[in-house]
C-alpha cells in the first residue's frame, strides 16, 4: 500500500509540473526532427509537456501546432520549440534584434529594409534620450541595429532603438545598445546561421575572438555586421563565419585555426607597430 501511495504521489507531482510549464521529465529523449510545411506536430510536442511555447517556424491553430517553414524541429528548456530553417526571407518576431537599412527618410519616421516582405517603420523618437529637438538624423543607406517593437498582421512592423530592460544610455553618447552601425562590413546569411550565432552555446564567434579582436552585431533577420582593425581581418572573419555554417561545434576550432594560419595575419603587437610607422 505504501508503495502504491508513493507512486500515486509521484505521478500527481509530475502531472502538476507539466501543467505549470515545468521541464518535462523525459526532455532528454527529444531528438531534432525534420519537419515540413503544413505538418501537424501537436502529438510530438505534447509528449514532452502539456504547455509549450512556439517559436520560429511554428504556428498554433486552436488546439493544433502546425509547421509553417520546413526545417529541423528543436527543443530548449523549459518548454520552447522552434524550427531551424535556412530560408533567407525573414518573418518579423516581437523583440527580435535586427539589422536594417534606411531606404527613405521622413519627418517622423524612417522606412527600413530588414529583408522581410514589407518595409519597417522606425520612429525618429524611438531612441533613448531623443526629443523633437534632439534626435538622430540618418541618411539613406545608414545601417541601424534595432529591435522589433511591434508586429501587425495587416501593417508594416515597427522598430525601436530604445532599451526595454537593462542599462540605458543616451543615443548621443555613442554607447547605447541600439543605433547606427558605423564602419565595418555587413553581409547576409541564412536565418538558420543567424539563429545559431545568437545562441550563447555556439562556439563560432568566441573561437574567432580568441584569434582576432573584432566587433560584431548579429541580426535575427540574417544580417551580420563585422568591424575589425584591418580589412584583411574583416575578410577572414566573414569567411570563417560562412565556412562554419554546417559544421558541428566540435570541428569549429580546427577550421578557424587553419583559416587564420592560411591568412598569415600579423600578431597584434606587430600590427600596432606597423600602424605607428
């Protein structure tokens, strides 16, 4: 009787944890699976918890979860599911950090191209510390790092350069999180690679940084901005990022080490001496 009571209590607690959105007990059994557009993955997701959060590539229709983009279904604790795909057309998601280009300027807003189906709007006052008399003035072609503030079904998405949480710095200081990206080089990549680089566990960017100092901004819309001391280093970093797209993290250090060796870059001390001369 005591054993039955203990088993019943364990089952009750496990069920309660699932209802509260806790980590499913068998999440370790999840394996990334190839999925296709229109596929119903409700049963697959419900195996690992009663409450789930859907990300990119998934859409909830009442009591069903359907795939909207072909790719690989992934899971992240505690209950987040998304489809990693290698599409190049970005679909705006709320609070995504993106890189956009100014295409038109108006008195109250900028029209921004962020590689989606329509232009985005960036209000001229959507900057920390901005006012009608004191606000940034961008020209056509300016690169801007921003976040997706609003997503409307029947309207253009809206961007913002205002920080929601964390330390906020006035846009005039040049130290704010969002704003204009000056200098450097920008290139496009697949959305799958962009999402991988944004993952803190990804080894690509930290490994490159161990060889070459640089600045980077990665947009969830598949745009990457790189800035380094010399154009040779920028070219090396861009090539390294692209070459590692389909490599597992375990093989990334060896490839980057070979690329650095092939490029035969000067050590940091030698480069600084050359600049002084």
